[in-house]
C-alpha cells in the first residue's frame, strides 16, 4: 500500500491529487490531529512523532510512505531514510519519501523572473530546507521565505473560509512581498495552506502565480513508480482508501469529505 502522513488535515490536499492521478492503488492516510501543529515544534519532537508515524504505517502494511507534510519532510526525512529505515526494514524494500525535493524542482522551472516566495510553517522556514534545495537545483533564483504560524490553526479549527482568516492572510502575504516586491511565483509549502488558497489568491497582487503542491507531488510519485518497477509491481491495486487519525474519527471525516466523495471510513489510531 501507499501511505501518506501529515500532522493533521493538510496532507489530504496531497492525497486528493495523488488519488486522482493514480486511482488504481490502495492507500492509507494518517493524520496526527491530536498533536498538530508540528510547525512550531522542535526538530527532535517532529522527528520522534514522524518516526512513530512511519512505524505505525509500516505496521498497517505500507510499502511506501510519503511524508505529505513539509515540516516532517524538512525535519525528519533525512534521518529516517539514512538511520531508521535500514533498521526498520532490513529487506530494503520499503521506502519513505518527502515532498520538498519535487516541489523545488517544479518551482524553479515556473518562475519567469527568478524571484520566488515560500510560505511555510516556522519549522520549515527555520530548517532552511527550501533555501538549501533551491540553491542546489536553481542557484540563480532568489528565494524569500515567510513563516505563517497562524494558518495551520485556522485550517485545523475550520476557520479557513471565515472572515476572521482574512487578517492573517493579508498579514503574511504582505510581509512576504515586503521582503521582495519582484516575487512572481509563490509556493504554498505547507500542505494545510491550499484550504486558504482562495483567500491567498485574492490577497496577492494580480500577476503573481500561486503554486500548491498536490499535482506536483502526484506527478513526481507517478514518475518515481515508473522508475521503480519492482516496488510498483508489489503495490496492491484495489483502489481503496483507509483513513486513520489520532483524534476523533467523526471530526476528521467532516474535513476529509471536502476532498473525497462518498462515505469515508475513518478510524482512530494510537501511535506507538
Ligand atoms: N501541513 C504541514 C506542512 O506541510 C504542517 C502543519 C503543522 O502541523 O504545523 O508543513
């Protein structure tokens, strides 16, 4: 199975695109809603929580885990790939992937002027992961980052489409553009933020392109599976989706239903 993990609802924005492009596989989604947000937590805590999630998802039968969370990708992916994975899966068949690398590859190719903005959690911004990866792939591009710490709570508390959200949308977009008025492309580098995208588009001056990560990650996963045929052949193809949350399943189903049609089966899970 292919598993997607996020601190809460945000990864659903990625899952929705992935399932749309690759509907044939069986999927598991896990949201750590009981401990969200991750974006304000320290490196060690995000790493520990993310490792617990990976172990839980392997225990549920996942062959491939996507950290559909920029904060977890920034703070935990490398250690999990290099240190934990060889121990957790001595056969070497299982994989853990993040979402920063594909996002960076796309971002640099889409900016006409070479001035981009990254809007992300405080944790992703302070990790410098986007700045470091961009300098490797697109050394000529000027990257400005803006931490948006109030946006995840607005999404997790279902306030993202209410008038109260407007103030914080304008505050952070304004602060980003004050750093570099020549920005022509903005990436929402937190998987929760697409729920705020209509308000963010309204707040940005016309002509600035707003990018979300769902389609970028879905296309990158499709390419990855085409290149890793042994893994791809081992994936079950039932077209199913199971949802797990560390919080209340009924509450989770309400938000998940924004992205997926039909009755969703959501179960509570405790992470080990
Ligand atoms: N959705 C997550 C991300 O992409 C993090 C949200 C949070 O828990 O702070 O960074």
